[in-house]
C-alpha cells in the first residue's frame, strides 16, 4: 500500500464552515453561492489534488464576524482574512493566487 499521494497543491485556503452557514451563501451573481464553491470555480483553485491551491471548508475558526467569512491561506498563516458577504470572488482569487509563501521567523 502507498504511504503518500502526489499533489500539485502549492498551498490551501481554509474557509470557516460556520461563517459560511450563518450567511447562507452570500457570494456569486445571486448571492446564494458559498465562498468555498465560488473559490473552487476560479482558475487555479479546487478541491482535488490536481489544483494549484486547494480550497477546504473547516469547522469553526472562532472569529465569527457579522455578515462575513473567515479564511486562512496556509501560505500566510499569520494573517487571517475576513471576507465580507458579496465580495468580488474573482478579485479575492487573484489576490490569493498572487501570494508568495511567507518566510517563517527563526
């Protein structure tokens, strides 16, 4: 049995599932699409191992902003983002795609 599987991921975006549920979607043309689904539909993002950046819905991250969703880019774990309901997902995806991994202190 294999002990590992190859992946093209250069990082992952973790999206708070509780925030997503609280706003009931909030993104896309009609405002009914979740941030996870909207990001996965952008070029370079996905949930499969062949995506450049994986998008994963998590349990509650504990921030709980009003009418917004919290996400963590694993390439910049020290800076969590709060994405307001109705934000431009294409612009967000471009900003996330252009992120270079941060150097860790020490």
